[in-house]
C-alpha cells in the first residue's frame, strides 16, 4: 500500500513536467505499451487485494486473511489428499479403494472437491466444462455491458470525446476481454482445480495468483530501495567530482567486486540466525516470512544500484558543463538549487527507463534465488518456490508437470508485458528518436 501511494504521489508531482509531456503522449499512442500497461495494472490489482489484510477468526490458523483470500475461499478451502491433474476428477496416483461389498480395487480415487458434482466424469466432464465456461464468459460479458451502460450515464456528450481520447477503443476491448476471461476462470475454479493440486493437495492456481504479490513486492520495493542510492550518489559524483567522485566510485567498485549471490546468501543466513536467537519476536510463520522478504528486497536494492549510479554519473558529468548550468553558477545559484532545478530534471528520462527495465530483471532474480534456496521463505507463495518445488516433482513417475507450467506461464506474462512496456518507455524517452520525429 505504501509503495502504491508513493508511486501515485511521484506521478502526480511529475504530471505537469514539460519534459515528460511529449514522451508520455508517445507512450499513450503506442498500442503495445497500453495493452502491456493494462495487464500490469491487472497484476497490480491482484497484488493490492492480497496486501490488504483483516482479522477473520476461524478462517486461517493465524486468524488473518487478505481480501484476495476472502474472494478466493473455495480455492484454499477445497484441498485434496495429494496430487491431481488439471481439470481432473481423480487423484493422480492409484490406491486401494474399498467398494460397497468390501472388495478392494486398485484404481484412481475420486477427488473430494474437484469434479465431485459429476456422477460419471468420463462422460460428463467435457460438457460440464463447456457449460461452466460459457456461464462464466456470460457473466463477464454482462459485467462489461453494465460498465458500458454506467459510462453512458455518467459521461456526458461533451466529455465523450475526451473519454475516447484517454480510453481508446482497443483499450476498452482489451479490458473487456480481460474481464470476460477472468470471469470464465473464476467460474471453472469453483468446481475444478484449473492447474491441479500439489503434493499436499493445495490448489496450484491459488498458489500462482498468491505469488503475484511476492513478484510485485520484490520488483517494486527493491526499486524504491536502490533508486535513492543510485540517484543521490550518481548525481553527486558527477557534479562535484574530486574526492567525492573518488569516494563514491570506490564504494560501488568495491560492492561490484563482491559476488552478489554470496552476499545475498550470507545476509539471509544472518537473518535466519537472528530469528533463531530471538524466537519471542517471531511468534508465527507470517512474521518470519515477511522479515525475510523485506531483508531480501533490502539486499537486492543494495547490490543493484551501481549500474544506474554509473549512468547518472556519466550524464551529470556532461550536464555540468552545459551553458545553462555554468550561467546558474555565475548568477550565484547554490549547488543544491542547480542539482534540483537543472540536473535532476534532465536525468529523469534515464531514471524512468532504468526503473522499468530493472523491474522484470528483479522478478526473474527472485525466481533464481528461490530456486537455489536463498530467496524468500519456503512458506511464502512465490513463483521461485513453485519452480524449486517442481524439481523433485519432475523426477517422479508419472511426471507432475503442472506446478512448473503454472509458475512459468504467469511469470512469463508479467515479465513479457513489463519488457514490452519498458521498450516503449525507452523509445519514447530516446532523444535521438525525438530529434528525427520518430
């Protein structure tokens, strides 16, 4: 919530900046950028719903659930005995089943919840899936039509042109497709396990959507941690030069000489030792997992600011020799005023490009670190933990492939849309393209 408020506040402060108006208009005119932004906002909405917690006694062992947990109750309440394949009505492995006459048969047992409403799954499942899908799509279509009707009531004819300008037709179509698709998946998830279940019978689809918050927190919180370090040190090194520049270069050169994986592993080990020595401060798994997640973001932020710092230092070295900066010095403007009014606005495009490019890299970094057991806490829902847990599942017979595929699909969508949006931002802020009218 704090990250969202901070992002909105920064956007409000920069909305009237003259140097940002042309690039922002160019981004708004880019269809791929707008479509990517819609999908990113959808992921952000899911992460925000999972970040708002409230007390609900009797729902979970901790007594605290999120708004997303409340909306997706059937997903985490309908647990099975063990593995089951996507959209299956049976367990994935055979067991001895005692029939009514007392005879034992070696067969696949029925699931307790998934497809339990079917009498004969072999003949009824296909038609039932199609019926549920059409019901969900119809509900989503009705919701879209209701939204169009409300828009017609509250948006007058005079505002219709401005509404079309800020919300073009392809944006409305994309939002409608997204709403209809989500409604269809929600309807199916009430009766089936869309991505199957894991070893302990938990719904994999629920794990996947819960992992969205972890990916967003890793990408956004780490960016907010490293951004002040990179901006302050980079600008100061380029503007003052001399011993200030030498000291800052020594700091980030020394930091780059330490293998980041070893530094992260040592830091996570220190956190684990601290939690083991102070058990009274961490009475539940949630507090332990949150501390480890926060500390991981802190370490990633400390180790990832050096690249942006170098770029800002190089750009500031060029800007400090520009005529308007020299004129400001002659007129007696204080160094802080020059940095704030002349240097910082002219490096803002580099900062924005670096932020959107680093976000997807940090999401992938969490998956890699969790895969080697130095990422988030094992009890935390994350795509990295799902991929890590899939190693043994891929080695068993028959192969349990759906947890890996589910984590891969959602992480692929988030990273792909973030990269497409980052490419559009980079092109919009590229001074060479603006020079030739591209």
